[in-house]
C-alpha cells in the first residue's frame, strides 16, 4: 500500500497535466473521445480481466454488487420523485444523473494506487452491480423519458449494447475462467497484465482533458440538487453500513469509497444519443469527479483506510 497523500497528490499532478494539455490546445475533447475509445477496447478490459481471474470469492463479496444496485435504485427513485414537475426530457437527464458510477475512468487508478490488487478486487465486484445500473437502469430510464427513443426495441437494443462492450465481455470471461479454474498460459497473463498497466496513466490524463466547470446558470441549482441526492444519501447510508456491517475493514473501506464515486461517463453518451441536454450531463460528470476526488482523499485520511 502506498501513502494516500502520495497517490492523490501524484494523481492530481497527472490530471492537471491533462487539463493543461487541453488548455494549451495540444489535445481537444474530440481527441479525448478517441483516447477513451482506445482505452475501453484495450487497457480497461485487460485490467478488468486481470482482476477477475484473481478474485478469491467469498460470501461477503457478493454483498458489494447488491449494495450498488440497491443504493442506485434508491437514488433513482428519490430523483424520479423530486424532479417530477420538470419537463419530460429535463426530468430524464436529472433522474439518470442520480444513478450509476464511474469506476473504470476514475476510481480504478486511485484504488489500485492505495490498496493494490486487493482493493481492485472489491471495486470490481462493486462494478458488477454498477454494470447492471449503467447499462440497464440508467439507459432504460433515458429511453422512458426520451421523445425520440425507439421504445418498442429498447430492451433488444440494450442487450446488444451490453454484449458489444469489451469491458463487459472481459468481466464475464474473467469470471468464467476464475470459477471454472481454467489454466491460462503465463505468457498470455503476462501480456494482459502489461496492457493493464497502461490504464492508470491514460485514465488520469483523460480526467484532466475532460474536466470543465462550465455550466449554464439556469441549470446550476438542478445539477447540485442531483449531486446533493447522490452525496447526502451516499455518505449517510455509507457510514451507516460502515459501522453496522459485520465484515472486515477492507470490505467496509471499499464499500464506503465506492458508494460516493462520481456520475458514470455513460451519462454523456446517453444524453447525446437520446437528445438530452449534454451540457447538464457534462456538468454532472465533471463536478461529481471533483467532489468525489476530494471526498475520497478526506475519507482515506479520516478513517486511516490505507493502514487498515
């Protein structure tokens, strides 16, 4: 385990480099989309696969995807009720923003830096539940509220989207290899792990390139209502579970960290596809990354998680 101040401090420097490169015009948001596509087809699936084949399953690990799903359902329901007086598509993007997390393009590098492979194991299990939320619940809600969505073909479209995702495929294959105890050649696992090592610097640079704090004034209050739902519920329920669950410190640490992670990047993709307000989607993603980064640093320091 590394010093949390060193991990967060070095991550902040790399993120700042990405932001500086964008500010100076060396890279653009369009370039970031290409980098993100490259990452989602190479380093991130490799990291997911490498993590899945190393998981030592226990009954407590199964609680993590369940907690993720139940908490996201709660946040979605609260958002659904709070924004019920808004217009259909405006209500759609705000309600979608209440659910789903960004692990692959935010949390994995920080968790790996502090807790190593053991921390990634817990994060990967949480991400199994998050996959259900991001690709089924959030996308389903978007189609429900969107005027242009093809609702008759929605579930068929959702299924095709999930099956075509490299990270999801890597997760399923890794789980099968682990559960069936399929022996893999050392040469193959070495190549996969080498590719996986490139995920951390790419993700941190990408966070800086994507980061922006621009937001239309009329949307400012609504954006922070969504963030208030996520973080107030996340901290209150997360702390309640932290002190009540009968599991070891590693489990409780990862559960508390994961439940306050930022809005998933898929929100921007979905809002663009369904003709929602992409400025609001971008603001939710960016402001939540800033808040989650600060909260993670504070929680690790307060609870001395790195030494647990």
